[in-house]
């Protein structure tokens, strides 16, 4: 049964994109193309040999793929269409019909500390860790005009004003991420960056059908689990709390948390490690927007290459209850990438300007 009025204008579809009736047979839409999200309503372009591979959220949504999909040949290794693989410990890649794209597993590398608290921060490799860490080579208290000795021989300050920033939001809305802060709370009063692991909710969390008093901001896992990161497994099992996704028009994120130390057993050369971990005490619901923008600029990753410039892209929300949000207005931007061998190339990139949410009985989110 068709409820919403049809709003599509043929001028909204890009050149070469076919216009067909949606999967409900109600309205004409721009058919989804290779790599686009799809569901029962927003169908793929069958005239181009595409189909919707329903592999997410229990088969409610998927990605448009070619029926005769090509594999990816990466450094002599063959990966099937849709298969995920790692180029290295810091990049997770997905094969899509002969091409592959990668996302970083070390988002903190793109978030340098504030220049107010850390002068000329540098990225350094830490032994036994995959991701590089930010280090502040200069003291937080810079030499004053009355200092007569070289900075390298300057004794520790007699008085140290302790300054510590708030922990940043978790780098991932689901699954394992990282949170960072900057502090000079140490014996040398040096400004340093600290990081902790965070886990806001599982990516397969299914609570959107709950309503009323059954829908709570904060949930505790029903069974004890072990956390896993970079091939390491927590020594103890835990029953963590999560932030819900069932609140209508609201997004739930940690309100109060504490930092705990968690021990991990590893299978590689390093057999043991201790990580700081954000332990959620309770969550709060905030207004939910259909379109979100990165809080800070970051580089975009394509294969082994990174964008020359940093960007603040917009994303479509997944927090609208019984609604699915997808790009409404977009534009095409040309982004230049630089590879490890120094080569430069330019790719066309869909830049989201705003997102629109539609009602559906089979919401992919």
C-alpha cells in the first residue's frame, strides 16, 4: 500500500542512471548503482546486471553488486566480490567487482591533539602496537622571557597547573573504537596524549522494535563476553553496558563512564598487553539528526593511498526509528590521492550535502 506522495524529479538522477518504480510499485526512483545501499524498496539497476546482496541486519538491507562480479587481485592475492581483507593491520578493505576500497582501523592517527596543549605533535610507532600514537615533543610550559638557561637543561617547574581535557567521543558508533584526551598530569608536567578503548554498542544490536518502558537508554549484556582487538582477547569476561538504538528521534551515547584497565592475551610475538577501557555507567538520549558531519577534518583512504587534503564529510544517520536515511542531495567532487610510492591520482567522489529519511516496513537500519 502506497502512503507517501512521490517527489522524484527526473533531473535528480545522474546521467546514465535508469529511472524505475520502487520495489513497492508506488513511485519512480533513481535505481541504485554498484556499491550503493539497497533494500526491498530502493532497488538496484537490473538493466546493468546488478542485484541487491542482502547481507546486513538479518537480510533487511544489502549492497548492489554485479551478477557476474569480478574478483580483486591485490599483490597476487585473489579476493571474491564482497570479501573483506586487510592490507595491513591498520586497514580493512572490501572487494567490489574488481575494485577495492579501504577504511582505517586507526582513526586516532587522523586526530592530532590541540595545538593549544601540544606544540608540533608527531606520530610515532609504539612497540607491540599496530596503530601509531601522537607524542608531544615539547613541554607544556614553554620557556618564558626571563629564562636564561637552554630549554633542554630547564629543570622541572616548581609548580604545575594540572590540565586534563575531557575524553573525546568514541571513534566508532558500534564495535571497538578509541577515545583520546590530553593531560599533563605526570611527574614532569609534560603534555601527553592518552587513549582508551571504547565499545558503545555491538554492530548487530537489535532493539529498534522496543517501545515504551521496554526501550531504555542503557542496556547491560545478558551474558558475559570476552573483548577482542588486534588478535588479542581479554583475560577476563565481562557484562558491559551498551547505549540503545530504540529511542525515537534520539541518539543514545555515554553520559557517565569510568576508565578501567583491561588485560589481554595475544597470539603474536607480544603475549600480553594492558589497555585502558571506557566502562559505560549510563547513557543519555540526544536529538537525532538525519545528517551528521565529522567533528574534525581527516584524510580519506582508497586502497593503500590517502587523500592529499583533509576533509569533513557528512554521513546519513541510522538513528531514525522506522525510517531509513540515505543521501538526498549530493555533488561530485574530484579528490586527489597520494600512494606510498609517491604516485598521485584523482578520483570522483560522491559528496553528501544532506540526507533524507523515508518510511518503510523493511527498514535496512
